[in-house]
């Protein structure tokens, strides 16, 4: 989870050039048993809404100009410390940038 937070802090700190995203977010929690599954579906929805609805630039961007991406968050382990659940996870991401106005 810490890596995910650092990733989003990194994304929000980029000021050089940004563009709107069209991102498919998936949280895979199959490896964790007995935990509250609603937490992971809420996490998936929250990250998806944040990434896709955030206005990353002040420019008007057409839907076909948005950067398509896929984020797959894999929850690998649940750790209980002092009655708090902590989760170990990994992130796989893929970005597909549209190429506009190219001449061959």
C-alpha cells in the first residue's frame, strides 16, 4: 500500500507536462482469505475515480487524446498488527500513449 501511495504522490508532483487519463484499475485480492472484500472493491473504485476524474491539466483534451492505462494492484498478504490489518501488495501498470499528427 505504501508503494501505491508513493506512486500517486509521484504522479501528482509531475508538473512538466500532463494529460488526462483513461485508466482501468483492478484490485486482485484472491491471495488474501478471510478479509473484508468490500474494502478492496471500495479501494478499486476510489483509485479509479481519482485517476480518471482528476483534472491533470488545464487544457481541453478530447477523449481519443487521453492516455489509456491499466493498473493491476495485487494484494499478496494480510498482516495483523495490534488488531490492525496491513496489506502487502504489488502494482503492475501499463500505459498506452496516443500518437497524434504524425506524418510518414
